[in-house]
C-alpha cells in the first residue's frame, strides 16, 4: 500500500514535469474545481492541461498537508507566467505575459496508488486580478 502523501506528491511532480502518463489519477477519478466538475482520468487531465497550456512554466508547490489514512488536505501555491491562451468558462483569455502567484487548497481521496478525487479551492478574483482581466 502506498501512502496518500506519496500519491499526491506523484501528482504534483507529474503536473510540474508535464508528464501526464505518470499522473496517478484513477480511471473513474473526479476533480471538483471553481471551473466545474471533471470526471474520469481524461477529464481530470484535460482540466490540468488548461493550466499547463496557459502557464508553460506553471508550478504547484505544497506548503502544508494533513493526512488521515486515505484522505488528505493540502495547501500550496501556483506560480507561473501567463504565456498561453487560458480556456475559461467565459471564453479564452489571451496571454497577458503577467506573472501570477496564488494560494490553493485541495482535499484528496486516495486508494492504494491512485487518486480518486480532488476538491480544489482557490480565489478566482485574486487569480483573475493578477492577470489584469477584471473589469474596472
């Protein structure tokens, strides 16, 4: 049995290194985010690729975590330069060239060596404000 932190670390490493084949997402995974609910491994990887495409140097960093058997709560930061098109629920956001750094928090559910679910939280207004795309 793999511990939950090792599975989450494998996910963070795969995201940061742009190696989706190493992502530990289960075939029936679910990711709940401010942008919607994404189901299945391919749906989750599709959501992650939106950030990877919009921030070619984007990196997740874990600051703290609390692990309880197969459940974990993790806090961290996302940092990157907006150098690609960001596909948003409101339509595409063209590259701004701006650097963003925002905090995120996620709760994960793990089974063995696979991620079953992630509930991701981050301040969308802070994120969009850093991109300079908020009105006024």
